[in-house]
C-alpha cells in the first residue's frame, strides 16, 4: 500500500472559520483511519513565531514558518470577533491588521473555497474538502 501525504492549508481572515473547518476535516479523516495533525494558527504564532506582530513583514514571516481557503464577509467576521481582534484594530490598538488597515489577498486559484458565512455548515465545508482530496488523488473515494 502506498502512503500519500498532503498538507491542507486553510487561509482566511481572523474569525472566518479556519479552526472550525479544519477540526471537522480532521475528524472525518480520522473516521477514515487517516493520520492527521492540525497545526492551529494561534499555537503556531505562540510556539514558533513568538514576538511577531501583525505587520505585513511579520505576517509573511509567520506564513513562511508554517491549499484550502475560508471566506466570509468582513461584517460577519467583525460580528463574530471571538478574540476581540477586529475591535482592537478598529480602535487603533492593533496596527496593520489584515482586513482592517492592511489588505487580505485571497489566493488566485484555490482548490476549494468554503463559505463560512452561514451558507454552508462546517460539516458541509469539510465534505467539500474531502471530495477535493479524492478528486486530487490524496484520498480514496468511499463510493
């Protein structure tokens, strides 16, 4: 049996559902007896990128240290704001925050875009990702 490894990289603005979606995908992959490790952004930032802020240079450095993409309108993300980062950026406490005073550059050609604005459930998004993994040959189809 041949082992195929891949990395699924979730990108998106803060609060867009990257952690929730990645956990759903990991659960589905584990159900299929796949080995999975989730590297969550806050843990990476704390453990591997200590001292980095939110400047473009710091964000680029963080990304270099560590393709699927989460998308939701900025208004929804600011409503969610689970970590209070958007309100802190709006008040000027955090400078160069992606989506507020620094642009977010969406990938040009993502394999999958999950819509975390409520039009898809996390489980539906995870199913889309597994279908893409099957289509790309990283995962054997169950059907």
